[in-house]
C-alpha cells in the first residue's frame, strides 16, 4: 500500500511524505515509509491526541485508517483533524456504527430488499438452533472470534473462548467475494472490483482472482447507496448462491487487506483518494483487468535495532 501511494503521488506530480503510525518499531511498514511514528494503543485515551500531534508536526493533509481498530474514534473526532487541515477518510460516527455493527448492517440490507445471510443474536439462536452455522463477534476484526460451528459442544467451547457478544449467521456455501469500492464524497460510486477469495489466512486473502461478476457489481452499487456519508475506499463481502445471486454479510469502511490485487488490476485506488482529497477530477478506470490472480507469500524486512530490549516479544514471544 505504501508503494502504491508513492506511485500515485508521483503519477499526479505531487511531493510529500508517507508517514506510518504503529505501536512499536517492530513494523515492516514503518521501515518502508518515509517517517514512522510510535503511538499508544488505539483504545487508549492518549491515542487521538498522539495522532493530532503527528498531524501538527508533519503538516499531514490526509489520514487513512488501515484497520478496524480506530475507525469509530476517528469518525467521532474527525472535526479536530479537519481544524488542522487534515482530511480523514472516514464517514460520520452514525455511518461507521452501521458498518461496524454486523446486525445493524444486515437490518439495513433487508429493509432495502437486498438478499442477506440470516443473522441473529446468540440468545435468539439458542431458542431455535441450527447447524452448521457461522459465528462472529458483533464488532470484530481480522477474523478473530469467527468460526464455523457444527454442534452444541463446539458452540459452548467457542463462547467459553470468545464470550457471549456474538452473532450467529446461517452458513452459506459457495463463492465468496470481496468487492473493492471507491465512492466519492458526493455519493458517486466510481468503481467496484470483485475479487474472488480462494484462500484466506488470518481474515485476509492469500490467494484470489479478479472476476467481472456483473451481478455482484450491480448489487454492490445498491449497498453503497445505503452507507450514509462513507467515502473513499471500502470493501463489501458477499457469498454467491448456486444461481449466482450475491448475499452480502459484511462491510469494512476502509482499505481491505486484499486491495493491492484491485490496484494491480488497474483500479488505482490511492490515486482516486488523492484526487478526491485535493478536489481534482477522478479519472477512475472501471475497465479493470479480469482474471488477474494474486498469490501472496511472506517477505522479510531486515533492520538494525539499537535497543532490542524495548521491543515487544523481547521478554516473551507474542502470539498472533
């Protein structure tokens, strides 16, 4: 993503720094950016002030959330960033709550007549259980707490591990798509690129391919119209039944982890974000490259660290 934004800046004839923020120096992305800043955990009261300080010191003009962890905080506080001349690629708090609360998102889809995956609270499920089913946290991230459940015993074990604040969905077999979308602040959807998720690791696509599924694209436009003032790049997820009809079950109001595949398929999402932020015409390319397959693998970044005792995992390994 850093390299894609660097290329987008160059392509528009712009100069500027790419700054990353993370909790420690153990960040590969931090060593790829022009500047890296250490910040507190996103749930801490010091987190937003730390970001505001970075904006002031570096004269930051655009802030992009890259995970789900701080989106609600940024939506709530985005006016403070705007006062400093910094645009945050995020909708208002109400719009973000709809996206982050999976039950609320399903209700909005159903009210608009869009096909959804049957969703209920854990208590509702217990009164009329069915298996197999899919469980996930009401507000989750990176597939933590997500699982396919086949019987009561598995459900009890899952609840014992992840708690009661879960939703239950019917299990729908079939193709699973993530659709990368760019939507302007005026509500115009400039592009929607479906990518088939073939292999998933830790909630992110490891192997995938772009597919021009016109039905998925058309339904994604309808979903986007329900999202209030959410703008910029976000992604929708759906499963397709045997007849090809998509049933949406999740939306992430930020860059998806597999967005580099859509970018490689000639949907220059970073360029569109920069153009929207600067008030420039958006030259989106809806004719993306079909059947472009992405095969991800681990790559190492090597760097010298003067004080290894300050790094997470020094005293005890960190499990992910």
